[in-house]
C-alpha cells in the first residue's frame, strides 16, 4: 500500500477546493434584497431546542434547532440590514437557512425566551 506525501495531498485538496469555488461562482445567485414578506424574519426566539420565527407577514414558524442553518451574506446579493431572509434547504424540505446581512444582525436577532420560565 503506497502512502501519499503531505505535499501531494495538499495539492489535491487545493485543486478540489479551487474546482468547488469555480463551480460556486458559476451558479447564478438570487438577490435577497426584495423578497416577499413570508421570507423576511422580524424576530427570532429560541426555547428548548426550537426556534420560533416571526415573519414580516405575521406568520409564525417553528423550526427544530438542528434543522436551521445560520449564514451571513455581506455581498451585494445579501439581504438588507435588519431583514434576515429565510430560505428552504435540504432535499426533503425539512430544513431551512436563515441568511443575515452580517455579524451584527446575527448577534442581534436570536433571543432565548421561554414561556413559563423553564428552558
């Protein structure tokens, strides 16, 4: 059994990452500035393993903590500051990603809050 040198492994990894980056660049991006109200999150509360999301259209959604991904997008395609966007993720529709304009929004929005005082 032959072993690969660390240099060769690093070169393969770098080539794979470069290929993945160019593939990602080739994908068309959806602008997140003018999305519909049922995708805009106004308030995020966390309690006992679930996130309650209050949407701009007045709807409330509950998502288990392991099914919600938090991301930031500070590019020109990202959401407006103070208007995180909820997008579907996963092949079965059971997961979602919440995209913030930057770290300030990511730090400010989620709040731990449980009814009845028990976490």
